[in-house]
C-alpha cells in the first residue's frame, strides 16, 4: 500500500510523460521535430516499473519508455536537448532520441537493433550477483522484438545463471504494422518463460498499480534468489509506430476500446473514487506542467545545434587508455609455445586482477576445445571461468553489461568462425557505445582463427576483415608467443573492445623464450622482423611464419626483403609501414585471408594515395583465392593458400 502522498506523486509521474509527448506531437505537426515514437497509452508500464525500483537498479528502456526517464528524474533540460538532437544532449548530437545511456541515472538506453539490450541487462545483473549487491536489472522489449534471437538468448542465459533480472514485454498488439497473430504462435508471450525454466507473469499494463505492485513483489523474490522473471504487460499502441506511418491497418474499434482503458484515466478515477485526490489536484498538476515544461521545451528548441570538427569526432571513437604499461622483463624466461604464452597471460591476469573473468563454451572443466583454460576453474572457480550455453550474441552482450559495471570480461569464441552469430553485438553495441555516449566497453574477444588444419569452410576462416571496417573496434593478431602474451595483456587492459585473433595452427607449432611475468606490448605498433633493402613484405599472423620460412629457405633474399609483422590490424601501423616503403620502394602484402576486400586492400590503397611517388613497382597483394576455405587438405594447401605462390610474387616484384 502506498501513502496518499505517494499516490499523488505517482499520478504526477504518470501524467508527466503524457504531457511532454503531447507537446512533442504538436511540435511534430509544426515541423519542428522530425520523428516521434509515441508511448501514449503505455505510460503505466514505464512509470509503474521505475517507481517500484530503487535508484541503483538498472533500467534498459526502449523507444516507448519516456516514462522511465521522467520517473528517474533524468535532467529534463539535457533530456530535451537529446530528444531534439542538440549539442547539450546526452550524445552531443551523435545519436538520436532515446539512444543513449546515463550511468548516473542507471539507465542504459537502446540501440535501433531490437532486443540487443536484453543480453546487456544480463551482464549488469551478473555484476550485481558476483558482488553480492542487492540490485536488479530490468530490460524492456516490445512484442515484435520477442521474435529476435537476442530475446531468446538473453532469457536462456539469465535462467541458466539465475540472474537478478526482469524482462518486461510490452505487448501492445503490433510490431511496426504486424499484428501479434503474425508474430508468434503461442497463446501468450509469457508462455515462453516456462520453456526457459523461469517464472512468467502476465499483468494489465494499463493499470499502474498492478505494474508497481508486481515489480515490487518480483524484485523482492529475485533478491531472495528466485532467478529471473518474464513479465508480459498487456497494453495497446494507440498511435502509429511512429507518427508518419499512421494507423490505417489498426481496426478503429480496437483503438476506441483501448482508449477507454487509458492508464491515466483509470488511475485518476481510482484516486478520485478512493478520495485520495480531488479533481482540482489534477488541474493543479496540469498547470504545473504547463508552467514548467513548455518553457523548458521552447528554450531547448533554440539551444545550440551540434557542431564539431573531423579531429574531434575521430578522437571520440576510442577511449584513451590510462592503464600503466608494464614493460617486458626478460630476467626469467621460459621456452613457450604460442598456446602456453596465451594461457600464461590469462592465468596471471586472472590471478592479479579480480575484475577479469572468462566466458566461453566448454571452457571450465573441459578447458576449452584448445585446452587453453585447462585447470583455470580449479584455481578461479566457476564464477570467473564461466561455461556458457551455446550462445555467442547473448554472451557478447552480457560481456558488455559486465564491462559497464567495471569488469574486464574476456569471451572465448570456440572458433573465430562462430563470431558471425555475434556480429550485431560486436559491430553495433561494443563498437559504437563509446562514440555515442562515452561509455567505454572493455571487452576482449579471443578468436581461434585461420586454416591449414583441414577443418573446412566453417572452422578455418580468416574473418578479421569483416571487422576491419568498423570504427570503435581494435583488431590484434600476433604471430609469435612473445607478442601473443604482451598483446593479450594490452587487449584485456585496453578500455575499448578488442578482437584478439589467435591462429590455431600456431598454437602448438611455434615456440620461443618468453618472459615469465606479464608485460604489455602496445596495440597499434607493428614490428620490422627482418631488415631488407629492396622490398617491404607486409604481413601478419601465419603470413609472418611463411615469410620467415621463405627467407630461411632462400637465403639470397635475406637482405633484400624487409618483413613487417603488423601485429595490430586496427589501427594498423601506418607510420612504420610508410617509413619502410620509403626505403625499399616496393611492396608485397601477404595474408592468409582471401584477397577481395581484405585488409591488404586498404593498406594498398593508402600506400598509393599517400606515398605513391616512392614506389618503383605496382603494389602486389598475395592472399588466398576468393573461395570458401576448402575441406580437402590438398586443395587447401596447394590451391587455396597463397604460400606456394610466394616465391613467384617475390621474384616478380624484385625483377620489376
Ligand atoms: C533488428 C531490427 N529489425 C527491424 C527493425 C525495424 N523496426 C523498428 S521498430 C519495429 C517494430 C517493433 O515492434 P515491437 O517490438 O512490438 O515494439 P513496438 O514498436 O510495438 O513498441 C521494427 C520492425 C529494427 N529496429 N531492428
């Protein structure tokens, strides 16, 4: 039961977003704003939920949840600036409307991609659970978005890990225009809960007290360890998907029927009937809004538009790192394989930094398919060495949530190939969050990559170039144990998302002396691993081994070929590369990856754009042929891989 003053306060919060929205709709008609996604008629869900939570519970709202922001008392000046795309909004004009987060307000806003934030809620919830904090995360979704993979992945993870999270479905009858009858085939969306082994509750989403009381009770249960809960709130979208799209496809009688169930009307009647308020209280509230909100909105319309410079924008893509670099100490070295170097780095880091945890498929008792984390679970326990369900996207999203709460999660892809199933989380969530609202995402993805092991088209791919095009990501690709150890530590400590490629065929085939203690090797710095006078061979990963073997076998080239191991692909070491080419005047770019659209293509374009006058020959590129990776070891080795064509390419270039 709420006190009378709380009832009155709740009415204030319920009416506030309606008032703001009505003003927005007017401005839309006047052409002063371009788009609006209306939550009119659905306010009870946002407001009742937020009012029931504590300030330090996280909320992950969607596009119809203005009431979350207003009930959390987000700074309205800043919120209006954000909604109008002004300079002083939460994203400084870098993203639109509700696409922002504010850690101070414990709100992590949406991206356009539906359902993408549901796994992020899991990560936040997991952080509370690991730190034994009495907090929960609440994530919103529409009925349409429940068809997205991330919805199912998020629910499954939350249930398997017993996370303190509530998933709220706002079932408003329609997706963009698609009615629920064409969206799902179960009777109620809440029926899906049982399939994941969690409790499901269906409530009237237009009754703010039902929403409030349910959330309060469910939160209490969750804090007592009940696990996640799915709540389906039944409501209706009174207006169009967005204002321009109209509502012709919605039967009129449905709208009329639901208008009668308007949440504000219902709550006002309840309060009047129970003599908690008098009619003039409603009028007082409305004139308070009028006096307060309209001047604020009008003022914001004239607020400064975003302005920037190319440098400023580019400098806002990555968080500048502040961690202290540990330099390499070679006092005590041990001969180590590539795989041992990675394992040692992970083990030491886990031991020294409680913020680090590893998540992946079969990584606990089984030690991962490559046995890198064998024994880790005995030392660090299941909390920090987490076997995951076979879920890539959901786990990457979970890692993002953990990182927002200060953890440094590492996600092991079982094979780099399977990262395709987590693509959206990487390129849209991990990569863009810092640029959009300045929240660093310190997630490291480890990707066992590459071919040469007869594993066929789905366990052999070189997929680094899929991500090379994405601002906000860093791509690291070592070729030897020393670099692997130092670059992995840098990747884990880097406050930006890093994709760390580990060539599977290098794991057990190369061995060198490696310092016993952990050290950083800076990301973004390549290395000249052979000095030469007559051509620069730019390569990375397995290509480095091919190049080294080539000059070993053909010693006449030893002094002619300068070999650059890029080590980091994004950002690649342009300065070192250009300096070398200015000395040698010829370039061969070698990769295991197939040629078209590869990283070599970008490097080649940059060379011809910026230092063309230093070239004495056309830039040559050598890579795999443009086919999927073939299964037959013969075809893979003899036809697909470029290594057998290296000799010819070198001769052609030197003789040019
Ligand atoms: C992954 C993805 N696919 C398609 C869209 C385009 N889209 C935006 S909103 C929307 C409908 C969403 O319906 P629902 O989840 O029920 O939420 P509602 O808008 O009804 O609140 C669609 C299809 C999108 N934003 N993201």
